[in-house]
C-alpha cells in the first residue's frame, strides 16, 4: 500500500491562509506530521488559481526543507506541474491524469520526461462514468494509453 499525505492543500482554510501568508512553519509542521504518521509521499496543492504556480513552487521548496519523501504534485494546470517537476528532489507523483484529451496531451509528456508516478482518474471528456462498468472501461483504456506512451505500469495508480 502507498500512503499519500493529503493535508497540504491550499483549498483548505488554514492551509490556504498559511500559503498566502508564506507561513512556512505551519506547512513544515503539516509535512512532518504526515511523514511521522506513515505517509510515503506528501501531496502539495497550490489551490488558488490566480497564484497556483507561485504557491506550488513555494510549497515544493518548503516541504522539501523538512522531509525526505517524494512529493505528489496536485494540480490540473499543466504549466504549474511543469514548473514544479524540476524542483523535486525525488521522482514525484502527478495528481492527476484523466482520459480527457487535453489533460492527456499536456500531462503525459511531463510524467514520461520526469519518470513521475501518476494518479489516473476514471474520467473522460464525457465526464465521470455513472456506473462501475463505465469506470472500469475508462480505467482500462487509460492504463493502456499510459503504458503505450511509456509510463511504467507500476507508476500508474488508479
């Protein structure tokens, strides 16, 4: 099992305030707490669209000052992910890739280039499937697509 600590997300009220105020001590304490609780990766989400890249880069630097685990870069914005990937001390995880054409076109090359793990969402251009069979179908097609694009199977988490 792979445990991803998900508490450093700027859409959460206290974390968002800490990010906007560059309160590094609050963010560092969250990161350390999650690793001590068993997290194998720490998810970082800049969460505020107008400043997402800036905040994501600050979070990457801040978290890596206190923990030595891979990061999970959490953004639908490929430009933010592209900016953050080279700053990661370990091969990161990208949260997330879906079967949406635009996201595939932008995120897959980034994941491949940086050897990143990916979280694959069962979502397509038609939206989320309404039943289990639909989810399984998208998951299968997405995994096939990702492996066909050079993403190692063991780096894909559905």
